[in-house]
């Protein structure tokens, strides 16, 4: 029987951290993952703000955490969760191949950046095209970068990058959507220019990223795309625990409105999306479950 105290959906840093804390507390758990371990951090070429490592690639960090998970004999099963059903204190986590019965569920499904869907984007992802200024900005010290987007995240990314890069170009399609104070900061910055245009393609040209738009062509050292994020939580829409943007709603201890169902990491709607923050949420969530299991 596939019975566990806790089923963790998602094998990113949050899900794996929760599993480590649970197993060390003597709570049986399993991780279900639909694709590959690590989540979005696998796309990060170099992580420069993770304590203990002056520089480490996202894939290497994910592998190190996965090795720790395996050393604790925590099962990781690569199956996509299609639905979760609640029957009192019991939860049934349903994949295409199996059903898993548990008392607690931790949703650590993360989110994915919305892509532009243009030619060359997929090939250059992690090789000059990024979706996180805080993650990869330091790689472009004293270089020129281009930010694609017009909302708060794009302008926040441009402001952050302006303190590192020599030049930042904000490429927006129609009009600014960022808050006025962010627009004011961008407009008042000496090394940020805003140019209207729609990206048509990316290509690599003489170690530079060539960005072709509907009215211009740019050569830049790096591109940061900020056109939104998509939480991976639609499969639990039947549970009525999502907000209007598709993110999972939780309380201070990361439990949803359904007792025993928790959510952590990037599937939550919050101000900051960082590896250490997701890990902290995972630890707090796992410790809360461990205490409940002792009662």
C-alpha cells in the first residue's frame, strides 16, 4: 500500500527541505515530482547569494540536496499528480499510475516564468537569457543588459541591475504598468533607458545576445525577461484553496484552509521569491507537521 504520513508534491528546494526535516523527525514521507528535481533553480547558471557557497550552479545545488534526500532513504517518485481528494483526515493523492494515502500533504509545486515564446529563447535560457535579476545579475557587473517587461517585477529588476550593470535598457511593448514610484526611480536613473518595442527573436552573435524587435535590433550581454509567472497549482483548483491569480492561499504556519494540506515555496503569492526563503518556509511547515504528529 502507498501509505505515508506526508506526501510532498514537488521536488524543488522547498519540497526536498521539508522532506529532510520530516524524515529526521521520524515522520514518514514521500516526494512526488512530475519532471526533474530542483525546480527553477536548475536554470540558474550561477547562484551567488546562497550561504556557504561563494558560487554554485543551480543544478549542482539541486543535486547536493537530492543526494541528502536519498541518503535519508526518502523515496522520490517521478509521477505527475493529477488530483487530490480529501476524506476527513485522510487525503488521497492521485497520479496517472498510483494513489497515495496520507494524513498530510505539502504542496511545493513552485511556479514557472511566463516566457515570450519567441525564436531562440528556449535555446539561450540560462545562457544569456534569465528570468531572475537577483539570481544572475552579478554575472553582468559593468556590462550592458536588457530587461523585457513593463510591470513591477521588470522595473524592480531594472533598478536592481542598474546598481551592477553599466547600462540597463528596459524594453516595453505598449505602456508602463509598474507602480508610479518605480517608474520615477527608473526615469531618474542615469544608466537606465526605456525603449518601446516587441521582441521577435533572440540569437547569439559574437558572444552577445542579439535581440530583434519589431523596430530595432540590440546587442547586449544579457537579457532578463519579466512578463509574469505562472504558479503550478491548477491541479488543486477543485479544493478551493487558490487566490484569483492561481496561487495557493495559506495561513502563518503555511496550512491552507483545508486541515492537513500545506503549501510552501513559489506556489505562494508573496513579495520575495528566493531559495533561502522557500527553505525557511519548508522547515517551518515540516516542524509544524512533526509537532502535530506527536500529539
